[in-house]
DNA sequence: TAGATTGTTAATCGATTAACAATC
DNA sequence: TAGATTGTTAATCGATTAACAATC
C-alpha cells in the first residue's frame, strides 16, 4: 500500500490536519491552499504538501485542496473510516470521562465493555455496555474480538491488564497510566502520559522568561 | 543560565528520564550507567549522554550516574524543585480525575482553586480548595498569583477560559481540551490532545500488520 | 491564456549515532 | 594500574524548508 515507512512525526501531524479540516468543513469552507492551511495550523506550506504527498496527490494545481475530500482522505489513512470495538479497563473518573468523550465524539469507536474491580462501580452501567469484573476481561476480549483496550487503572495494575488484553488478542492499547508498558511486537500502543506533559509545561514556564 | 535553546525533543524526554530514575530509586538502586539506562528506557546510551550534557556533567567517568542525584538534577532542570499554584477550570469527570491525580502524586502543584459553571458541582468541595463559579476566575487568578491553569472545560469554552486566565496573569496553561489555543507570547501552553493520540493509535494498528 | 498552486526534487538544517580521548 | 564509562567531537542520518517545473 505504501512504499516506505512513514515517519512518526508525519503520522502525529495527521490527526491535527484532520481536526482543522473538520473545523473548516463545519464553517462551510470548501477549498483551501497549503498556504492558507499553513497560516491556520502553523506548519509551513511546504511541510504540509510534503506530508500529504507521502500518501498521494490530494490537491489540484492552481486550486488547492478540497476540504471535505482531504478530511475524508486523512481519515482513511488513519483508519477512521472503519469501526473499532473497544473496552475500557478501569472505570474511575478518568475512565468515565473517556467513555463519555468517546461515545459523544468518536462514532467509529464502539465501547462494547467496561471493566472495574469495584462492585459499586460494576453496579452502574454505561449505555448498552455492562460494567464487568476484571476476571472476565480475558474471555470477553477474546470472544468479542475487541480491537482496542483503553487502560485507565491505577499505575501498578497497568502491566497486568496490558498482558491480559494482549494475550486475548487486542490490536491496540491506549494507555493513560503513568507507566510504559512492555508488550509483544505487533500490538500498537499509544501512551498519554499526562504528568510528563505537565512537567514539560513547567520547563517552558521558566524557560520562556530567562 | 543556558547558552542556546534546548530542542523540544530533548525537553520531552526529560520527564521520562525522571520517571525511570524515580522508579530505580524506589528499588534502592544507587547508580546507573548510560548503557543500563538505555536498556531500560529504550533511548541509545549516546543519546542519553548527549541529552544530559546539554545541562551539565552529572556523571562520573568509569562509574556512571548517581540515581538520586540525577533524579534531583532533572527535577531542578524542569523546575520541579519549586511549587506552583494551580487552578482547575472545569470540574467534570476529567477535571476531577486530574485534581485527584495531582493532589495524590504531584506534591509540587498546589490546587488553590477549582471553577465550574454548574451550581451542583460548586456545592461540592475539594480538599481545602473551594469550588467557585467561573465569574470569579479572573480576580481569583490575579489576587492569588496563580501560576498554572488547567483547562478541562467543554471544547467551545476553552478559548474564552484561556483568554481570561492569560489576562489575569498565569504563566502556564495545561490544555486538556480538543482545540488549540491562541495565546500571547510569554505564556507557556501544553496540550494533551487525547483524541489525536487515539487516532494515531488507529494508524499504527493497521500499519503494523501490512 | 495568465495566475495560482500543487507535486517533487534539491538544499539546508537539526537531531541522532558513532567514536574516542579524558578521567575516575 | 587496568577497566569502565563519561563528556564531547565528528559522522551520519533524517526531517524540514526552499525552489521550481508541471499543470490545473
């Protein structure tokens, strides 16, 4: 499908392009040039064209890019034109926030199961997904062919949960805990290390003044 | 204090180094070589030494690095040897999760105020911080000399909150909403764009197989 | 057609890796 | 002292930017 490995830097810009394009689409703007997009997003026009041309020629000389088409194309490159079965493991406040965000804003992700150790939380319910005990996590993931596991358990439980869902066959893990996970090749992992981000912020706060 | 601008890539690795060093410290390990650290973290030993030497020579030839010293030094570089006054704006589930995480795990950040529009939420309370209406945000930030504002409000309110706290004099904004904020020079901003991260995950899920 | 803007190649810049002398 | 490992310079690699021919 594509010749050589696309660099990580390029991939991390794609969701951002898509986000801006969706915004433009909402405003009813039909076309945009790399120059105008550059002013909006803050990457150079040259970089934007380079990035997009990794995947194909989506523009038209003398005209620019169709906003809706480019939005759709980038979605397809990312794989957001398909749907994914997702479980959320850990239904504390972060898990609840994520569940709610996803079900309201990310239609391609279907939350099919939620897991937590606490009985009190299990008694609750989320839309059509039941909230289950972690003991049934492995079988559930395997039987339901779950694609993605979201991990929002306490730090010290993160690795064992990861091992469980990895063994049960998930394709991706979205890790929102403060540790890095050790996983076999072939399983994609994305970390949202919030505290790392906060610590970087502190650096830039004093670095800015100097 | 330092000669030239340190690259963003280096800065983003610092919290990660610190995280691993804290872990080593907890395990009672007193020294570590760049080689061993490399095996642990996954950066090359060369890169680790280069990164650290941007800030000074923290090691000792023939020996390695003192774990506790290096942990402390990196903390100081980031600015985590000081304390910061913080407000949380938006006390939904995400705001609550963050508040709880910070007060339990990040002693250098003092949550001095929490803001939300909903009366029902204002009636609650968090430790010694009152939960206030957003109308008082500007004055509170100014009078209390708040350093950092955490923004966890709904997307469409994010920019106005950012404008408010920026005008009131915060030095840093930790933005957990799905938009990019427009802010004057001199105010540091860190974005945690969770959905961008999720979308990148999806790319790597299908990219991995090919 | 003339003007605009892409797709793409070449040039530059910066970051990572390799190598090794310094030194504990 | 000999061995280990840093600090640092040089070499390589990759990513960004500039430039421009192709073309709508």
